[in-house]
């Protein structure tokens, strides 16, 4: 029997090629993806749907003082957070809470959250929405993970009414008639006498005032009232009080001839009676003349 070595060589090469050729897998032979991959894919799809359905829109403007509703579509319950900065969304300083689920829209449902404090004052606020994949069927039995949307900015704008200049109401104080000037003349209870011939009195005004005060002296001798010597009269003193409720002190010391008159009265057992008068004026008018009597031995 004759053997063709050429044919034998070709046959051996074909057999070897058939033995070394890789087997093409069929669809039925593919290994299924692990559970975590299925869960992650489903959660990512849900997050994409949520981000594309969020309202209000990014950088939207809403009027101050009106209730504001945030919403988004998701297969899982949503939680809303509102803060004054993106960094505070994890611990919101304005408002936060779970959304209220609306009727389902296909495989997803809409969750909404209404806040009153979000628009309490003008400015820029930030908000985000989060959900847990624990409620997704494809993530059952796996360690839950939380997905949070990127922060969104929202402008709270003042209303035209609040921006418009409000006419100032007439001042009740300005419209009302000024309070009448009140004055007071008080003679000091000093130890007045020949050894201390000093007369002191004070003037008080309820508002700014200018004017003058003077005193006229009378002597009482033998129980009769007689005009005193002109030297005992106190010449007018200028009164000028700049502050409301201010007070001015006036002092007069008897010397020379007036002091000799006082000494004569003392030797005669006479008495000195001072009648002091005050007249001042202010923006609201002139006060009535005030008087005070001072009787000293």
C-alpha cells in the first residue's frame, strides 16, 4: 500500500487546525451580569429620568413670599433639600422633607414637595433631590446606596410692590401741634443770710428756650410789707437752654451797698422777700410769666 506523504501532511494540518480553533459561543452560553451591575444600571437610569424631570428649572426666578413646589419623576421615593449654599444641602438650613407621591406616569411616579420658607426672603438658594436604591426591585438584597442630584440654583426675587418706593406716611409728630412749653423756676434752699449772701435759682424748660429771669426784693418790717431798696433787686439774667428738658442755674451774690442793706435788715430784725419772674420763648410760643416767692430772715 502506497502512502502519499503530501496528502498525509495536508490531512495532519487540517486536523490540527480543527483541534486548535476556538469555539464560537452561542447566545445561550453567555454568563448573566452580576446583581450589583443590574442594580447600578437601574439606579443610574432612574437618576437620569429624575434629573431631566426636575422643576423648577435651573436658575429659575420665583417671587418672594409665595409657596414654592419642587418636583421630579422617579421609581423611588424622593427627599428634597433646600439650603443657602450647596455645602449645606447635606444639612439643610432652609427646608427639607420627603416628597408627596402623585399618580404614576408609566414606570415612574412624580414626587412633589411644597415649601413656604424657601421664598421667605429675596436672594439665591440651592436645592437638590435624593433617593435610595433600596426600593428598586433590581437592587433587592443589596447594600443600599443613595443617589443625589447636582445642586440647582434658584433666585428669590422681590415683588414689584416691595421694590416700589412706599410713600412715607405723614409724621404724626410733625403733623401734631407742638407741645406747649413748660417751664419751672426753682429757688434753691440755700443757707442765705448775712454770712452767706448768695441767692441761687434754677430754670427748667421742656424744650429749647431763650428768655430772661429777674427778681424784685421787698422788705418786711414790723409786719408790714414795704418796697425794698433797688440795690436788692436782682437784675435780669439771660436764659438760654439749648436741649429739651435742660436746666440753667443762676447765682447772685450780694456785695457792697446791697450787702450793707442786708446787714441793716438783720439788725432791725427785718425780713427779705424775693419775687422772681421768668419769661422765655421757644418755637412753640412764649410761656406765661412764672413767679416764685422766697422769704428769708
